[in-house]
C-alpha cells in the first residue's frame, strides 16, 4: 500500500500578527508547525501501514522552512518526504498548488491513497484535496471522521456533514480528507526523532516535474489577495444590570433578544 | 429540503447583483418540493437539474452536473454554501473550470464586475480581500448564517436543464443520516449555565438543571464542583476541562480564575452573577449582576417558560 | 552534525512539553491525592519511548546527550514533578551501568530499560547518610556473589524492577551489584507515604541471600563509594532540572494571579511588594537553570561536575521551597487554598532538600571542596 500524505506547515496560532504600518503579515520568526489536521492524516496513514503494511510518503509544497514539518512527520513514523520547493511555485493559490502536487503524485507513481487534513488552519480553504482528486481523476471522500478497510482495495468511510453523517464506500485509488475526530495523532518518540534524520527529504523543483509553466506560481493562480487587514477587535463592554433581580433579568432578556 | 444557506445566498446575491441576473442552480431528486422553496426567495431563474440519484450523489457527480450547466450558462460569479458538501463540491468544480475559488467567505460584494471575496484566515485573526481578476466564473463559498434569508416576490423563471448525470465509478455514497444528539456534549451546547464555588449548594444546582432544560442548554461547572458525583470531567469548564463556545453563558458564583476564563473565551454572550463586585469574571462578561445567585436564578426562571 | 543535534533536541523538547501538557499535567493533582500513578499512565510513558532518552542507539535508545535530557526533565517537571523524578531516578541509574557495567551485563540488561525502571539503592535503616555504616553484605561464592540486606528510601522502589545495590564485601570493601526483582530471595518491603512527590514511589527492597553472577558487579570491588557518589552527581543535575521546572510553575501561577487580581483599583503586579516576590522567583529559577545546565555541560565534556551538580540541587531545592512560599503569599488567601496547586508544589520541592544528600551535606561537600582547593 503506497500512501501519500500531503501536508502543510502553518504558523503556530498565537504567532500571527499584522504590521500596523504596512498592513502586511509579519512573517519573520513565526514558528511553524504541521497543520493540526494534517497530523491526523499522517496518523491515519501510519495506522493503515501498521495494519496492512506499505509505505507512507509525505508531500508538501513550500519554502525550505517546511522541512521542519516534514521532519516532524518522519519523526511520527513516515518513511520518506518530498518537498516541492522553488521560486517558480511561489505565490500560488489553491489551483496552482493542487496542480504541481498532483503531478508529483503521478511522478511518485503507484499511489493507492492520498490523505490530507480537511483544511489548513491558516488559509482554511480545504480546496487542495478535491482539486488534486479532480486532476488525478479519482474519487474523493472529504471530512472523514471514520475510516476502515473492508479489504486491501476497498475503503469504507463516514463523513460528518452539518448535522448528519454519510457512509461511503470507495475502491482505491482515492483522495481522502480527514477530520480531527478520526484519530489521536501519536507523539514523536525520542528514538523516532533521531531516526527521522536518516530518512530522506527530497526537494523537487519545477525541473523535476512534468509541468505546464502557465499553471504554476502566480501565473497559474486565478485568485490574488488584494488586501489584508486585522479585523477590529472589541473587548467586551460590560453592562451592569440593576441591583434588583427582577429588573436585572428584564433588562438582560430585552437586550439579548434583540 | 433545501440547504438554508443557499437561500441566504439568494438574498445576498439579489442585494449585490446590481442589475445582473440571479440564477439558482438546483441539483435535486425532489424537484417539486425544492423548487417551491427556492421560488419563495425570489431568484430571477431556477435551473433545475433533476435526477433521483442526487439523493445520494458523490461530490464529483454533483460537480459534474453543475459543470455542464455552467458551461452552458457562463455565469460571471457563483456563490456556494460553505457547508461540508459545498466545500467539497466547489473545489472539484473549480478544478474542472480552471478558475478561482475562495472558500468560507464572510462577505462578498461587487466592485464593477469583479466580485470581491472577504475571508478570514489564521482562525479569524486576519481578514483578506481576494479577487479573481480574469477567469470566469468567479467562485466563492460563503459561511452559513452570515447573511439572513429574506423571502421575496419575483417572476421566477423555472427551467429543467438538459444535462447528463454521469455516475462516478468506484464509489458508492449512502443517503445522509441525520444526527440526533442524545448524549450531548457541553462543548456543543448553545446555552450553558455554569456553576462555581459560590453556587455550590443542592438547591441552586437543582434550579440550574431546571433552568438549563428550559433554555435548551446544559449545566457546566468550574473545577471545585467536579467533586459532585453528577459533574465529571466532561462537565468541567476551563483549562483542564472543556472549552465552550455557547451563544449564551450564564455564570453563577464563579470568580473567574484564569484557568476558567480560557475555557469560555469564545462564548458569544456572557452573563455573570456574583456577590463580589471585584470578581475578575465581570471584566470578561457582557452583562454583570452583583448579587445573590438564588435571586437572579429565581427571577430568570420566572420569565423563561 | 551539530545542527542536527540541535534540531533533534528541540524536537525532543517540544514532544516532552506536549506530552506533559496533554498527559501528565492534567493528572498532577489527582496523583497527589491518590499517592500513586493512575492505571495506564506509566504504560503511556513507556509506549512513547520516554525511558530511553539517554540510552545509546546500540541498546535501542535515542542517545540524547545528558544536557538535552536534563532540559526535557525540566520541561516535564513544570507539569508533573513526580514523573520527572521517576525518570530522573531511572536515568541516573542507567548512567552507572553505562559507565561501570560489564559488557555482558549491558548487553543483557540495557535493552530492557525501554520498559523496565532501573533504580539505585544505598540508604539503609541503620546507616542514614553514612554509606560505610551499611549492613548489606556481599559474600563471594565461586564466580558469584551472595547478597543479603535491605535497602530503604529507594526512588522508584516498588516500581523499578532492576536495582543497583551498594554492599560491603567480607573484607570490608564497598561494591555495587545489579540485582533483579526476578531473582530468588528478592522481595519488596514497605512503601513510604511522603508528603510530596506522591506519584514517585519510594520504597524498600529486601534481599535474602540473592545469588548474582560475577558480571553483575559494577566496576571493581572497592569502587562502590565512587559509583554511589557518581550516581548522586548524575541525579543532582536532573534534580536541578526538576526544581527549575517547579519554580517555573510557581512563577507562572504568581504572575497570572497578579495580572488578574486587583487590590482596590491597582493590579497586583503594580505593587512593589508583589514585584519583589515575582522578581525573586524569576531570578532563583534562572540561577538554578544555569547551574544544572552548566553541570550537564561539564559532564558531557568530561570535566569534573560534582560541585556544580551539588550546587544545583542545594540551591535549587532551597529556592524552590522558598519561592513556593513567596508565590503562596502573592496569592494570599487563594495561595493557602487547595484550589490552587501552590502548596502541592512546595511539598514536591521540599523532598529535594533531603533526597540525594541533604542540603546540609551539600554545604559540607561544597565548603570542603573550597577549602581543599
């Protein structure tokens, strides 16, 4: 079983600020961690490997700094990692991300299952999984909260919709995006941390892939961010209610019912 | 049943359309019922993709059907609910159309014929305005309940679209099963009555349970009350307990220790009741009542049936 | 590759921080109340490979350097000092096997350190702090040794399965032997009911004519005290780390509280008397950290580290108790309440003014070293 887990490195949540002078995001010294949902995806891949054998390959697209997250994934137990990194890939939106990722998966070859977290906690798009599935022309199961192998080629899954669950059965190859309810990601053990440095992280540029240059980077991105700003944050303004309980309740209900 | 967010988006589209036609795309297995519902919100046109198989269709099958219609209609923009299904179908459709899609928008508006898509990132810490300058359609999925659906009267044109349902091989989807939450989780409750040391007596606890039931909510506790048999770790609110984000939180006899406060940061409306006017909980509350918990609880019970 | 070592250490520290926050810290008060680790917790520690941080790769360990491991212990102690001390007891013992053990012994025993705790036992009911006064005897019998005696106050006593035992031979020489709980004649004795570090078991073992093979001797006959002292030194580095962690926790509580509360209309942290206390705790914490880290650096670079290790434990334990008391005062009524864990932290720290050599003995060692310089 060959499993590719697409991961993304995101800033640790309390590290993100807007520079009030330039209105741009402050990117220096922001600690990067594996997107939490991707950790669930890596964990699921490792469980499948524990159960059915095979290989878990991590795949990511981004700057060199992303290697630390790939290293963390290897320290969880993945076998090898590939980073798509090049100026040419920079400035990509979801479409121009999904394309090189799917080309990389095709180059890896013989991939049975592609796993991703349901969305990243920075951009929150959740689009790359379905885009990759479309480019690979395979079925997708999104927002999976339960996964089970019926046999080596057939995966049973349960999606969590808004207020409902939905069962699905799919024959591999397929793309699956996972929810955090799916599993609890394992810790990187001290031994696995050390051995992670013995596992390869290959860096591929646009020259290593079969690519249409007009579909990557900024050129391949239909969307652009025209403005970024910090939303106005209001602290809570405390309203003192009347001393008399009956009046206080009346005041309260009047306000919150509006 | 029509996804309520779709109806909200029809209203929003009508509000920002500025002369453009608002067309509802309706893949459905129950055309009569769904068309009747959608009509009430006044789109200029409803394009019906009718097929029984839409009752349990895969994301790809839906995207494929929509793709055929979009190729025919060539819209300027598309708004899709950012529900699980919407967020799964839209990017698949985006890839087929080779266009731009912005997910989970909090607002959309037109600047000429460019759709400006406003979305939060980094967990709502930062707002982005995104545009899709050249490709068409400009696509956006929009968060549920950001906009209100308003019924409207228009002469809505209803058309059955000529399309072909292409069943997807190698995948079988079942019909969705609604979740009836029996053992509800306090972190999902929309109303929480929280009790602290100042409310630690049997009568108050009993009243709180009754009040919670009336409000359709649950009772939670700060750490000291987890000594009670009926309040385990799953009822505990705070750093070592649950984080809650209810629409309404009423704190009784809770002083507001940091360990508690971190569990309630995202509550929408916080009401706090405490005899101590200096209790830190008040600085984090929207409404403060300095006085006896019993009095306030009785007064509230009297008004909430 | 120096950079790789740094990255690996940083990944280790992140893992220990997360593991502590998620698995150990939430149970800290429960462990204190019960006086034991809950079911399954220790297995989690084992399953996540935490017992072999120091062990070289050839024995299945992770081979992290002692200073990186000391930092990991420090981070764990912020959330759960008991478990940090359990690991400390295990690691300090492994150091003696690594340094003094026969190759056959190491090959046989060290791989099991992944799932079995190793403990070092010197103290006896008779001797107190004077090791020469011990009653445990080792009698030669062919190539083997027969060990008889009993040891008390062993860190992890009862939880550990392998014990290094300080014994006296027939010709009055001190030696350390490795004894296994599965050996005939071995039994567990009383477990202490301590006021702090209540998760870390401290107990007694009784050895009734236990036969150990010759290669279970650590080092040479006559090296017993040297090995015992070395064990103390290695322990004291890690205790300095535990104490730093405890002070970090005390500091956090005092700081958070002072931000939250007001006296009349002034936030507490703006009051000078509060600032003094917070500042003292911060300085003591920093000092202890520097001491244990320096001692660890001296150890891994092959230099003499006994003095600085003693300072780390002596200064650290006194400070942690004193700072805990200061933090308690910052919280005033709430500090005296069991709702906040301050008193628990003081009780935990207090143990280390005694364990691994009392602070009085530390003073003696440090002063005499200065005198004999």
